[in-house]
């Protein structure tokens, strides 16, 4: 968190209806990197050292309100009802900020790639208004920054702009910072006599200049201030996020032969010296230590993988999977809420759920930890050096002692003592000549039917 001399607050605008998303999920709750866009905005505000964060929501989106309350509490919510523009939305936060004295920054719940480092420069103007601008490849409908040297004269909405102003490529991101008292004093002067009949936050700049307050713009990269308003733009934001994560991990010494096929979450941790093969997906909560290997087509979420461990190909680690050093989890093995100690192996076609596997224990192909009785989850413990034969079902709660063995094809419902062999299958019987007689009879029937 940034340490600041001047108290800071953030107002995050998240009241838009997001109709272009064409989704029942509110726009700002759509994820980028496995995290809601709104949470990315809150993360940035927290990293800036904002002691107060207010999220302006719409009355039409109770899910957004609930999301904010869960993360920040009831005191962080302001409601804009009805929606009358960005200036009106910011004014909705005034009462919630109460007696806060300091600088306030206005950001947006649908701008997921904007970081604290991008925002920090707007706080340099402690006595005036500062905005973040960007050079637009296609200025289109963006508001234009009318500049005089390094001074910002006005922000003109595209619908209100003259042809000369429309030729400007420096555009407004919508992010603005100002002393809180100045901001709300100016907002009270904003009028809605414009083409859309809305109260524009951008009018604050021209009003500030009339009152003699300094106004300026700082520039950020266009992709950093990208807003998301449709599923297509969400996909672009996701691609930009992924490219940034891949670049960072490659620079940190992670080997990825096909980085464009690897998908990271916002909080993925991967140590240098790790190899990640093609088509690996990391969900939230994955921590991979240096020197591990994640093989192709694996999915890792909420899991920890220690140094020297190998996962996959085609493995799935679910939340609570904790793989120790040199553990091997092979193809089509699923692990959920299980601690596997150093050197343990489950090489093929297994489900390990809710339990513990001891050091150098071996889990055979087709083994299932039967952890759920329809109502509750139960634990399976496999001791150090134990060997579980292929196609075995361990019905939890059950413990396989250290050094014990389970014969292939067994259904184990009782604890197995250390060093014992457990067999849970019917005795094999043979009927001499039965198969030959059966086949001869059936061939004769088939021949008769074909005649």
C-alpha cells in the first residue's frame, strides 16, 4: 500500500446498466483474470493507500451492492438513482464520504487494467484538478482534452465538439483527482444543458479554471484505461491481461514453450525455473514453486505445488490440493483438498478427494477416494510408503497404515494396519470348459439365424 502525506479517498463508479454485455451478470462483475472487474478497481484504490473507498452502484443491480458490502462493508456503498450522468454519480458519494478531508480520485468499475502506478501521478496536483488522458488510436466518441502546453483548458464531449476539437487525439479516460471540497463545490455548479441532458463530470475542469484552480492532465497508455462495455471488449481486456502476465513470468525465469496457450489468474504465483507446458490453465489461488513442472492440458486452481513436483499432462488440481516436493500427479488424476507428502505418486486415472497421502506412497491407476456419503465429506489417510493397487475404492473415513498394501480391485471400508495387506474383492472361481461350450452354442444359433 502506498504511503501518502495527504489523505486519499476513491470513488468508483459502478452504476452503469451494461446493456451491451447482453448478460444477466452485471457488467462490473464480469471477470478478467479470474477476478471481477470491480475488484480490480478496488485493488488499485487500496494499493494507492485510499483510506476511504466508495462504490457508486445503481438501484437496478442489487448483486453489485451485495458484492461491495461483502468486500468493503455497508459504509462503502452509494446509490445513484436515477442515473443522470457521471457528475451526478459522483455527487451520490458525497454524503457517504462524510467529513473526509483530503484528495479524492474517481475511477471506474469497468476499467480492469488500470493500476495504482497508472493513477498515482494525478495526486501530484494537491490544490487543483488532474485527469488521466491517453493518445487514442481512434478517438471516435471519446471526450477530447483541450490543452495549452501542460495546462488542461477543457474536456469536450465528442457530441459537443467542433471539427477542430474532434481532430485532437488526446482523449479523456474519465479518471480525475481533486481535493474533496473543491470537487463537490464545482459539481454543484455543473448543469445538464447539453445534448444528452446529463451532468458531465468533465465540466469540472472548465469550472475549476474559472475559479482559478490549476488543471492538468497526465497521460497513460491507451490499454491501461480501456473500458469494457461488451463481450468483445471483455475478451480484448482478458487478452491484454494475459499478455502482461506471460511477459512478467517469462522475465522472471519461467519456461513456457508456448506462452500464448497458458492462461493465468490475477493471483497466480510461479517461481523462476518452473516449466509450464502448452495449454495449461491456472484458476485463482495457484502457487507453483521454483523447479516444478506443469505439463500440457492441466488445470490448477486453489492449489500449491512444491519444488520438483510434476503435474499432468491432463491433470486437475482443485482447491486444497497441496503437493510436496517431487510429488508426481499424472494424466487424468484429480486432486481436491488432499496433502500429498514428498515423493508420493498418483500416476494415472485417479480421484483423490479430502485426505492425506504420506511420503513416497503410491496410488495405483483407477483408485478413488470415496469421500462423500451424500451428506458429508470424509477423509482418507494413506500412510508413508503405502501401496494402493489399481482400481481400488477407499471408502472414507478410512486409514491405510504406513507400509501397508491394498490389493488391486479392492473396496476398502475398514482401516488397514501398518504393514498389512488388505484384499476387498470376491474370490476368483473357474468353470472348466464353460466358455468353449458357450461360444460353440452361440455360433450355432447365429449360423442358424443367418441361413
